[in-house]
């Protein structure tokens, strides 16, 4: 998954595209490039490295012209090299293209096109400018050529194309990769997400699969694959640009961890009728299946416990990447609850599309307004937590949990009580952050030489162990496993040596005693025990104190010190927690 952005207007385009690329860097950051159109000439600079590195070397913003397209890459096909970086061009260097997605049939297309044109990169994307060239040579305009070219592509794409023969124009197309147009005054934008141009405009049009968009300053036209014009009014997005800045913090992740009390309150701002209806759907539907990837799957696992424990309703969680393999058992009596911060995770979209085709009802829990998942769903509950930029999800996790609490309490007709409880928990979360924020850097210093971490918990707390381990893996590059504490003795105990860190999430709830016996097993093998609990125990070598809350709410408070610990471990190791190697925030490829 990569990030793409284009600008067409009266201002100098490259600096605007460069700034937008920095906002898109969460989607990939192994190479970057910009191409601009100036007086009928195409100019281009690209290289490997993060955007700031490429910019320092090539001064990307200095490219002249009022029309430009840019790309930040996360390599899928072809190594991280300058030739493989985007934009890619045709042989005459008259057509430049940036692409996000994967062209599945690139090999046969390449074999055919190589008879006429020479390729310089190993990427799947390079077939696109050559295909456009082929159609333009037959007399097509840029727009017609893009339309003809995409008919030959299989796979997923969001494409922006510019041509020396059509100044002041960007042509864009999408299938299964996000693309949104921004309408300013005398200027327009097109990008992988709204954040990249939010500073300039919040009037947007979400592009649908199969549509071809032409941008010419503020004139934006949309056609379907048959060339029929599609009228579409822009809509307003109410995210604020300031939400996408660090506001004094060194890293976005720190800022996003610290703003969790606020995020919890924002997640409470829901249409109560919608929550009640969704809760009734959960109770009434024969089969309820939750799906999500990474952090969002962990939130879904906690949701499953809540539905059972509070609402008395059994449901199951299937991970996003496996979900479509279960489509045979998904039918009209199934409610699918799809959880995704971005709403663009390809694995989830694939499963949800199949479920929908089988007649299932789709309820989604999403942060990004207007995202592909939101638009596919019958009902959408938004997190309202503002942009999350750090690759490792933090505030979106607690916001997703809040939505699950609301649904569970609505199932027993106690929505108001649930809302009240979460409001007061948001105040406790502030204290929790302050207390653990002060002790976690020192603990991280002591642990920074360790390579293996085991997180254990039971019942409703087990997914917190999984989520905490994921945080440590993602940003501190350690081997970390989260598991139900009872499973330790079924294999993993063999890996415990002297001073191996075992993090036990054992609040003083119904899981406490059983988890403590697993702590004893690990301790007897020499483990270094870090207890996350409201109760201190002799067996703890370190104690991360959390507030005492009602049993069902422990996941909301016990994740906090563990997010901080992962963050502080990354910082202690000199790593950038916002941009972990090999990972991207929004995974729009399968
Ligand atoms: C990627 C990110 C994870 C995230 C997951 C799901 O793998 O690196 O941090 O949890 O995608 O993202 P979503 O936007 O669907 O919640």
C-alpha cells in the first residue's frame, strides 16, 4: 500500500503535493517521488528513503508547474530502488503515473507491451503508463486512454495520470483502493485520503470503483467506464487539520496515547437510536460474526466477551484475512460486524463484499468517514476519534472498545448507564496515563536488552494481552506473544528462562486467582514478572498499577500502561514509533 496525491490549480503544485505526501507517509515510506507539468513539459524527481530524506536530496518542492502528482511507496512488487519508485512514465516521458494497489495480471501485460516499449522498473505499476501510451498513440485523449487502460487491468488500483499533451489536467481512476477528490476554489486535489489535503479544503467527493475522474483546476468531472457523466455533489468532512499535527509531542503515537480520555468521550457521541437498533440486530440475528485485522481484531475479541458476558449473546470473531474463506456459512441470517480504523483494509473489504453478496447484513465500526467499508455497510457506527497517524493503533483501539461497551449495554437496555460509566472512566484514564507515564520510561530502560516477551491474561483480559504484545512487536521489534494464561503450560512454558519478561494482566476480577497460578508457574522457571493489576503481589518483580473499576471495564484501563511500555521501549531503543519498519497503517493490499 502506498499513498498518492495530485494537485491541479493556480498555485505552485509541487510544494502542496510534497506536504500532502508527508501526511500520507503512514501508508508507506520506503521511497517517494513527484512529477509536475510545467509549460507542456514533464519534470520528475524520485528516490529511495523517507520523504524528508528524498526531499533533502532532491528538493522535491522545487519542481515547477501548477499540476503535479506524488507517491510514497511501500514496496510490494520490486525491491526498494530508485527505478522502482513512482512516478513511472512511458518511453517518451510524456505520460507519468502514480499507482497504489497491485496489478495482478502485470506479467502478461508486460510481455505484450515489452514488444513495443522498454521497461525500466521491476514493478507491476509500470505497465500502466505504457498502456496509456498505446491508447493515446491510437488517438485517444488522456481520459479516454486511462478508461481503456483500466479495462485491461486486474487487481486493485488507485491511479493518477498526467500527460504533457494535456496541461492542467489529472486523470484518476480506482478499483478496490481508496481515492478521494477535494474541491477548493480554483484548485482541486485527489488523494488516497482526505488528511493529505485537509489543510486546503474539506469539500470532498469519494470516488467509487470503476469511475474515471478528470481534474482541471476546480472543474472536476466523473464518468463511468462507458463514458457516461455521473453527477456528484461534494460533501463536507468535519475533521480538523490540527488533529493531524503533533501539537508539541515528539511522536504522533505519544500524542494519540495521551488523548485517549478525550477519544473515549468522543466515541460516546452517538445517535442513541442507531446504537439501540444495532444492539437489537445483534440480539435478533441468528448468527453474529465479528471481523477485523490487527488491533481492530483484538477490539472485536473483547467485543465478543462483552456480547456474551453483558448481553448473553454468543458471537464469533474471524480474522479479516481468513474471513472470505468462511463465506460458505455466511448468509442472510448473519450479521457481520466489521471493525476497522481506516475502513480501507483490503482483507476486510474482501470478506465483507462476499458476505454482502450472500445476503448478510453489515454493521461496521469505523473511524474514517466515507471510507470504503463505511460505504459498503448497512449501518455504520463511527469512532469519532479524529485522525490517527501513528502506525500502531492506540486511541482507535480504546474508541472501538467504547463502541462495543455501548452495544453491549444497549443489548440489556442500559445504554445511558453504560455511557455514564465510560464518561467517568475517561477521567480515571487520565490519572492512569499520568501514573504509568511517569514510571514506564525507567522500566523500558531496564527491559531494552530483552528480545522475548510473553503477555498472559484470562477471560475478557486475554485480548488485552494480544494487543499489548502486538504493540511491542510493531514498534519495539521484539518477539512478543500474547496468549490466554491457561495456554502457557501447553507449550510456551518451555521458552521461559531466567529473567524472561512475563507480563501478567491480572486485575482483581474473576480472572485474578487463575492467572496468578500461571504467574507462579512462570516465576518458578525464573521469569521476570511484570504485573498489570490494581492489586500488588509478592510475585511481581514490577507492578504497573491500574485503577479499580467494574469487572467488564478492565480492558479499557489495563491496555494503557502497556501501550506506554511499548512506546517507551521503542524510544529507549532509538526507534521511530510512528513509522515502524516494513509496516503501514492502512493495508490496502491482500
Ligand atoms: C495494519 C496496521 C495495524 C492495524 C491493522 C488494521 O496492519 O499496521 O496497526 O491494526 O492494519 O487496520 P484497520 O484500519 O483495519 O483498523
